[in-house]
């Protein structure tokens, strides 16, 4: 027969030993994971602001380039129109053969 008066203190001691050992081993790991999650959350929140700023800068750059292209297109249209007018004048002033 099992002597429970001798086994019970051993079971309590083993459970206490495993609990204390688990806390000692797992606490630094859990703390490190918590720190990493906190850093990840801060980076993600800050990353959104950085991403929005980059998107704004990109849109401003594209707006500037589009404005420059519009100016170039207007210049080209005026140049072609003046060339057409000059050609019409030359053709109109030529003597008929």
C-alpha cells in the first residue's frame, strides 16, 4: 500500500519546484516577447505616419512633374501652331504655276 503521508509532501515539493523553475525560465522570455510586441506596435503606428508622409511627398512630386509636362505640352502646341500658320502664309503667298 502507498504511504500518502510520505508521497504528498514529495508531490507538493515537485510541483513547487517545477512552478518556480518555470517562472524563472519563462519570465525573461515572456518579458522579451512583450517588449518586442510593444516595439512592433510602436513601429507599426509610426510606420503609418511615415508611409503617409512618403505618399504625400510622392503625390507632390507627381503633381510638379505633371505641371511641368503641361507647360511643355502648351509650348509644343504653340510651336506647332505657329509652324502651321507660317506654312499657311508661305503657301498662300506663293505664285501659282
